[in-house]
């Protein structure tokens, strides 16, 4: 009993310290940028300006791996070992994540959505000078320039380091001292709270918590960290593309694309749910032969 209590205290302490240190590391980004720009111009140019910050992200990536990966309970090579991906599970979870985040975006911008429908109605009825040409007009060319190093950071570096830490280390530690469901929820909350320095404490943190829950679920379901890494990468790429569209083009185009994805997404989920119910409740055919 004493050993069990010691294990609980030790795991809680390790998880808490990893979360706090990681949060401090993310919170200190702006300070490190200012410090380097003021006292080390050459280093600032090399790490941050020259390659769009990819070298700085890579340094943080290495520091976090060195600091936190040794706390993984088990052989690190088993965590890093590549296994065959469950494509069907990946497709379902990505569809669900896009559906959930799109639904939240619609609810948050409901008045803009209604205004968009009114705009399209005017185009159809030709009530005023509304035109489809206005929607496709570029409002800011700066955001159309997709920076390759930003893509590398978004779909490779960030997913790998975040999955190794939050699913590989923190989730597995929490699972040792609690149930799977509690471990999934707490690790997802820790994951979302780390993003507060970037987004503030708002609805995005709630959305990231939901994303963290599904990422932990995918890892638990497959026991393969690369499944959650792959899901994380695809979702980050989706967010990056949609952000470029939102920042550079008309907001109505962004809403329209979300709407066009939302409808098929709902249909796919309904079909998947029907297939799952049939699989869970197979119909037993009666033998009519006498």
C-alpha cells in the first residue's frame, strides 16, 4: 500500500513538473526572441529570421526530447518504433475533428454565416450589386505565400514533440495511477493549457482539449504513437491551409469551404455509425432448412 502511494505521488510530481516546465518554455518564446534580437543579432538572424524560426523550433524540440523523453515508463525504442497505421481509424478521427471544429466555428460566427446566406441570396435574386467576384478577390497577398519552413514546423516538429510528451510520457504516467478515461481527459487538459501563451484562455483552448482527447484515444486504441502523430500532422496542415484562406481571401469563402466540408462530413459519420451498429449487432439469420 505504501509503495502504491509512493508511485502515485511520484507520477503526479513528474507529470506536474513536465507540464509546468513545458508551459514555461512556451511562455518564454517572446522573451527569448526579444533577448536574442537585442543582445545577439547574428544568432537571432540565424535561428529566427533566416529560416522562419525553424532552427529555433528545432532547438526547442531537442531540449524537450532530452528533458522529458527519459521519463517515459518503458523502453524508449518501443515508443519510437514505427508500426503499421490504422488508416480507417485515422480517417474517422480526422473527419470527426474537422466536423467538431467546423461546427464550433459556425456557432461562433453565426451572424457572419447568416450575413453570408443573405449575400448569396442577393446574388441569386440580383437585388443589388453583390458579386461572386468580390469573394475570390485577394485582400492580403502576404498570407498567400506559404512558407515551407512553417509547414515543416506545423506538420512535423510540433506534432512529434507534442505527441511524445503528452501522449507518450504524460498520458502513460497518468494511466498508471488512474483509469484510461481520466488519463485521457487530464492529458488533454494539460495539452490545451500549454497553448494558452499562444491563444489566450478562450474557446480555442476548449477546442484543443477536444483534439487532445481524440489524439489520446487514437494512441490508446492502437498503442502506436505514430497514429496520433499522423492525425496531429494532418489536422495541423488543415488548420494552416484554412488560416491562409481566411487571412488572404474573403471570410465568406472560408465559411463556404467549411460548409461544403461540414455536410459530407456529417453524411460520412452517419454512414460510419450505421456500419458500426451493424457490426456490433449482427443479424442472426434463422435456419429455414428442416
